[in-house]
């Protein structure tokens, strides 16, 4: 023991909190580093109006401790951000996470040192740390895209980013507010701000699919059922496709007569949740099946939006449903019926610049007091790049991912010994419940570290062969997914036109089976020293 920690964990969101608890319990000395002044990760930073989960809260939580699960009751089927953050703070207090955590400390550089077989981790505060292992729990959607709009610096009003929302009260009452971006963050913000703003202008480029979450108080029967099954719940949830319990698909769309197809879709609509993506088994792989459900949802939008001009702009017509993240809302399309809400179609009237007084498009100027940017993230790589990770050759892992991610099981990249990623490219990542995916990976890493400890090993890295093999498995899993054909942050399009699906698209159950097989093989995909 050098006085240095065995493990440094970067990030104290869902994955980082659990990594501290679990790896410490296994007897490793652990230091967590978190740039924010509080735990929570995305749930700390994304406190924008309307911020809320889009997976049911009774599964969007930890499963590692039965008493924790029993003691915490969610107030809604889909908890709002303050409740999620309270939960994460509660977990951190209950399991004494703060003791091992340096808040307000940003990693600025982390370099592998072959001479000591340790990482050198430099922060913006305090002395460098030299852990044996480095776990990057920095999240995949944690670095917001910069609002690089011409003229923004001249704007005389206030502007905010949803993913870096201020911690003080933001008064929007009666103000002229503009929201740019209509993904999950934009839709939630717009729905909430419409109730407060004097006038709200929504700047939409691509109309997205949004379905009602059907949020309501938690279902007592469901809770009792989950509690009674608790000893089996973890195995049950690892056997699902996305780390959450949803009604199973009915079968192939073409196997049902038209009226029954409609009934099945309507049932899912009434139930709510991401299960609208799984009405039929072939919905995400067969274009005709997909179009059936996409058109069902478009019809619902048409029914809700009465104004024919608005309808033409809001109906999602440019990509198949489920190829980007499906948005769950609480009355989104309805707000466009309010007198104080206006929609600007940036596809027809592109945004030119920000002015001192608002937003200028090709055809008009919109006067604004406040602009809210909900324009997405530097997904997957942003936070890793910010941490300045390099190996002994000065290479960053993300520079090796230019043609698509190169990882083994999403956990490691060859050339970076003793460095682990949580929810990175090559794992189920953002496609599965991040509590479940992160917790599973932390448990898996913990087992690997125990294996090393009992075999007196100090260095581990994925072999190039294992990495190539995993790349092939990943490509095969994504081959038939329609979502690989549609441009969005989960697809890497190379100059030669090849398309790489960034997360592992084979589902959580399959991912877990691959990881378990690796363990059972005695870690044949890894080289130890
Ligand atoms: O980001 P996005 P997000 N001018 O990238 C538009 C998770 N999440 O933060 O589609 C004008 O989806 C862009 O337009 P276009 C969830 O996994 C979960 O909303 O590129 N517009 C799009 O409309 C989600 O998938 C929850 O044409 C511009 C929007 O900005 C992920 O986070 C809540 C623009 C970006 O949408 C990301 O969602 C929130 C420009 N220059 C987020 N640039 C939950 O419910 C971009 N846009 C748990």
C-alpha cells in the first residue's frame, strides 16, 4: 500500500455512487471525484422545468439493497427530477458515500504510468492521485453541446441550457421565452414552461415522436408484486431487453388482423411507457411493422393538434418511430393549443442568428427575454475527452473510436490498462435502464478485481482479439435494426458511408450473457500482468 487509493471513480451519478458502495465493500480503497458540488450526475445538472424520468421509477432505481428498495416509495409512476435527486442523495447518505467522495473536484488529466502500473490523476483541486485502477462513471449524456449560435454573446436577455440549469430560481413568469430543440429535454421543458411564460416560442427543426407517459400515482398492486418478488427481482430484470419491466410484444405485426393490430396499439397507448416501442416483436426490425405503429402515433398527434398548419409541422414524418429515443410526455402536443404558445418551423424558416433582442430566422425576428437551449449532448465521448485520459503513448481512447467505438464489452479499450468505463459505447449504455446497466457492470468489474487480487495480478487490459471479436458481435446485433439506418447520436456514419451503431443493440439479457460467459471463461478476453 502506497497511501494511494486502489481505485479512483470519476463521477458521482447513478454509476459512480454505486461503484463507491460496491467496490469499497469488496475491500478496495476508493476515492470518488465529482466536479459538481453534490452527487446526482445528470440528475443534478438537468434540473430544468419539467425534468422527469422516462422509465418507471420503481425500476429506475437501485436493487442492491432490499431495505433501501422497501423503504423508498416514489410519489409518481415517473418521478420528477427533484425526487430523483433526493433519492440519490439519500442513497449517498445512507451508504456513507460522501466519506469517499471529493465533491467540487474536476479531473483535468489522467495518464497511465507503465513504470508504476498506476494512473496519475490530476484534478483542479488538491494533489494528484495515483490509483491502481480508474473507473470512468462520467455518463454518456453529460457534456451538453455548446450553443454555438452566431450573435449569442450580444443577446441582452438571459439564456440557459437545460443540461446546465442554474441552481437558483429562474423566474419565467410572464416572460417571452424561446426554446430551441425538441428532443426529450426540449419537450419536457416546453410542456412545463408553457404554463408559466407570458409567451413561449418553440423553435423546432425535426418533429419527434412523443407519446403520453400516462403518469399517475404509483400502482399499489404492482409495488406489492415487485416487493414480494424482491429476491428474484435482480435476475428478472437482467433477463429483460432494456432493464425494465414492460408488457411483452404481442407477436409479429403481420400475424394480426387489422382491428386487432389497432387494439394492441391502443392498449399500449393507454398503458404508456417506452412499451409503445414493443407492441410487435418486429417493430424495430421490419419497416412495414414499424410504419404501422409510427402511423398510429402520427394519427394521435393529428387528433390532438387541431390547427392544420401546426399539425403539418408537428406530425413526425421524417424517420421511423423508435429509431431515436422515444419521448414520453405529459401533455406536450396539447400546449400548442394555448394562445401563448407559438411554433417556428426551422426546416422551412431556418435560424440565422441570435440578436441583442431575440432570435432571427430567415423570414422573421422573434423578440425574447429568455432563450433556453435544449440542443443535446456531445454524447458518449464528451466527458471522457474532458477528463484528458491518455495512455503512455499519449493517445486518448476516444481518438481510437473515430470509425466507431473499439471496446471489449464496452468495459475496456485495448491500450488502456486498468481503465474501466461504465455504460460506454459497446455496452447497452443509453438503451437500457442506467441503474441496472451501471450496477451490473460495477458488480462485474468488482468480480474481476477480486480475481486479480486472489491471483496477485496488478494489470488488466482487453486483448485486441477480444475487442475485434466484440466488434463483430456488436455489428451483427445491430445489422437488422432499423435504428442503425437513421442518423442520430447513437449512430456513427463514416466517410465511406459505413454506419456503426454505438451502443450494443442486442439487448441487456444478451449483453449480460456475454459478460457472464467472459467471467466463466476465466477472463480469456483479457491479458493480465
Ligand atoms: O437531446 P437530443 P435531448 N438548431 O439530441 C435540436 C436523454 N434524456 O437533451 O433533431 C436547432 O435528443 C435537435 O434537432 P434535430 C434521452 O436519452 C432523457 O433532448 O437535430 N435545433 C433536437 O430537436 C435523450 O435521447 C430524459 O433536427 C437544434 C434537439 O435539439 C437524450 O437525453 C430527458 C440545433 C436535441 O435533441 C438527449 O435528449 C432528457 C440547432 N443548431 C434527456 N442543434 C428523460 O426523460 C440541435 N437541435 C429521462
